[in-house]
């Protein structure tokens, strides 16, 4: 069985859904207001991938030293493993935070990804208390587990687009482009317009028209179906990310990338938009 077939089988394991739904509810309830920070909103992209580098690097270095470093390197192995264990805890928290907002096949792959990395964490932690060949065997098994987890994580990012800015492949018109009849844009109502094939959220307050991408950068949710508050922030109806209409800034996660902002004008009875240079 090839790797693709294994991935397809995991994605189709709906038997995982009951546990996954319960766990995701617990995670979202536990992180609460910390979701914005754990999602990497302040960083400009997801936090979790950055945090995984430390445990993977420490654990890989520990195994290499264990195998080829000789007696002179033996004293460095356990400290490296220990730093990796501590770093893995923060990576796990941020990863669970991201995973809790997934659905379907992504959620199932993510659950197995978390299980593999959790097994690696346990194996490396146990190796600190062990000695000799037993400790080495535990570290080798731990490295195999974290490698499997890394493969699944790579599939989530590059195969499923999890954590990728969902606006990145949209065509953003550089020239003034018709998006909606001006008569169809009511005061104070978030409205979907289309600049060619590109969905745009339009919002009018008085004589001012605001225009941002209708595609939530986090998971592609339709922003025009969300509510706009008194501070001119729109909330995504899918996961609660909040964006400032004036500049696209994320004011609440889990989104980390800002919304694309467009200039807007009324010309010959049509609302026209163009990407801000």
C-alpha cells in the first residue's frame, strides 16, 4: 500500500469523528481568549509550524549524537531530549488549537498526526529515565513516530492547504472593475460583490464604501454572511475571525493573515473596486 492510499484511508475513517468532535470542543473551550495568540495572529502566519522546529531539531540531534557521537557526546543527549520535550508541549498546544477548527478529512488526518507526535513525546520523555540500549531504542522509536507525524503535518499544509492564506490564489483586480450595482448596496448591510470571478465584501456607511476580500484568510469562510459591529469589524461566520473593514487587519483569530483591501467607488451606477497598490 502506497502513502497516498494510507492517507486516503485515514481521511475516510469516520469512526474517529465522535472522539474528534468531543476533543475539539474541549480544546476550543480551554483555549478561550488565548486562541488569537496561539493561532499566530500577532505573527502574521500560523504559530504551530514555527514551534515544531525546536523539538524536531533537538530530538534528531540527540539521536545522531547517540549513534555517532561516541562517549564524548553522551552527556549532551539527555539535555537535548529534555529541551525537545519541553518545546514539544508548547507545539502541541498550538497544534491542537489549530486542529480544533478543522473538519472532515483534515480533522481525521490531524488527529492521527497529533497521536503520532504525542507518541514521540512519550517515547523521548521515557528515554530520559531509561539507560543504555533501552534508551537508544526508545529514542529511535520516538524519531520514527515524529517523522510519521511530520509527514502527516506536511500533507495537511501542502496537500490540504491547512494554515494557508485562502486569499493567496484569488485574482485581485489592479484596475477599476465592476463589482455590484450601486442600487443593490444597502446601508449597513454586508453584501457580496464580484469583481470578475473574485468575491468581494462590500459595506456602505453613509457615503463611505468599504471593500475587502469576501474570503476569510483562515479557512475560506464567506465574510458577507458575518456581522459588522460598530467598530467596522466583520466577524467570519465559520470560526469567529474578525477583520477591520478599513485596513483588513485581523483583530481576533484564528485568522493570522489580514484580509485583502480594495479601493471602492461608484461609477455610472456601479460599485467598482480595485486592489490597493
